[in-house]
C-alpha cells in the first residue's frame, strides 16, 4: 500500500475488512435464522425485504448528514447502535425468546444503522487518497469485501449456525466492535460543511444532490440501470435460501457456499478487469454484463442440480465485481467532495429500491407458483430491460470524465 495514503486509510481499510467479515458471517445466518422460525415463503422473502428496505427509506437523509456533519462521528454512532441491537438479538436467541417478528425487527434496526455507516464510509476514500489513486484504493476495499464478506464470511456463518443460532451473531458482534475501535484512529480532513450549519433546509440539500445526479450523464445512466436491474434481481434473490434448500438440495452450509462461489467469481473478475477495460469500452463491458445477468436468471430457472448452478453463480460473481468496480470509481471521481454523500445516497436508493419491490414480487410468485417462478420473472424482465437500455449504456463509454486509468489495479 502506498505510504502517501497515510495511516488513516489503513485504519479505514482495517475497519472495512473487519465489519465486512462480520456482515458476511451474518449474511448466511440471518436468512437461516428466519427459515428456522418459519417455512412461509412470503415471510422468508420479507426477511430479504427487511434487509433491503432501510437503505431505500433512510439513504437520502444519511447522505445529507454525511455531507453536513463530521463523518467520523457518524460512523462511530452508527456502528455503536448496531452493536446494541446485535447484543439484544444474541440475548433473545440464547434465551429462546426469539420470534419471527422480533428477528425481523432486529434485522431492520441493524439495517438502519448500516445505512448511515455505509453511506458515510463510501465518502471517506476520496478524502484520504489522491484522486488518481481512487481506483487502486477502491480495489483494496473491494478485495476485503470479496474475500471476507462474500468468500469467507457466509460459509463460516452457516457453519456456526449449525453449532447454535447465536454463534454467528456473536462473531459479528466481535468483528463489528473491532471495526468500531479502528474508526476511532481515523483522522479526516475537513470536507467543507461538517459543522452542520449550512443555512439550507434538508429538502434543499436533497434536491441539490438529486439534480446533480440527473444532470450528469454517466452517473445518471449508472443509477437508472441499477434501479431497473435490481428490480428483477431482487425478485430472484429474495427466495435464494429456499431455492438452494428445496431446488438444489443444499443444506445450511451449502447455502453459504453459494455466496463463496460468487466471491471466487468476483476475485476472477478482479484479475481480469484491467485487461477487459483496456480491450473494450465501458459501454461494451456494461452491455455484456447485463446480458450475463439476464442469462444467469434463465440458467438458475432451468437448473435442478447444484453442479449446474455453481458455475452460473461463479460467472455472476465476476460480472457483479466488474459492474461494481466501474460504478463506484466513476461516481467517486465525478462527484465533488461536498456532494459525495448525497449522490451516493441517490445511487443507494436505486440499488435497494429495485430490490425491495422485486422481493415483494418474488415472495408472492414463489408462494403461488413455486420457487423457480421468481427466476423466470427475472429472466423475462431483464431481457426486456436490456433491449430498452441498450443505447443508453453508451453514455458511460462516451463520458469524458472517465479516463482509462479508472481501471482498478489488482492488489
């Protein structure tokens, strides 16, 4: 890691990796907890919705706060709140008083705290590293996300869940506490508005961030595309735990393995990303990625064996990293520091807004027509959206604020 980035970025990186590891452990454990309390497909899909709804509801306000207030302090408060809720959830599980309702409420509260922590965390790298180093810095952050949140965390969480439902959440608590301690070591430069006294209303700040997003062609296209495709993605992924258990015949550990396989795909995408973006324009890369996502839904709708589904999840993981790496770097390099929180929150609204609506549809379809119905819906909807968005994707390829060096280096 370049020394010029300073110790604060190293503490940010350590905190990000630690909390991502904890979140990865809970990623498999949370749906398994709900599935252990009820077999109702709609309630299980509601568990996914509970995880996705808080960003849609609170992201805009979180963005305003992160542009107005001390960002380090926001992260400390948000992560402390998450620890309090985790402690309550662990206690209910350990004492046998946990219910579907209380589990959903706890997951929702942790989701709210995570919105404020994650929105603010996404604004810190541009404050701590030079603009030309953002791609490499994001690559380092993404590596921790892939290896710990996606690769190591879910199978460990599923394994711990088989030993006892409280154990994965206890592990998440310890890792989140370590991340909180590392945040206390970060020293941030001022971002211009952190005293909170802007003289403008919250509505004014929200409108400013939204209008900036709408007027910037590349960022506008990114958020529009992610909104539409997460609509179909959310329908399919909301019942993924049932799909893996009932359709593929996997157990708890096998369900966690699905996320691990996607993480391996993400690491492959990390290794290939530089070569791909040197050879092809961003518009071509994005078009190919959306075709891959569409065919993923078709393949999973047809698959009846885990051995058929595993390669599909592997390819999807590579696509997800390539898309995400492009999106976050383009946004961070294009957005002024004082707007990072609000523009990031608009992007988050589109990410989770699509998934929330999709999860409601996915749960209803699975309840009435079987666990593969959401995947057929996702395939048909994605195919329509690919055609509709095909020409718009070239806005990114033609944007003059996205130079060749946005390509993340492989750590």
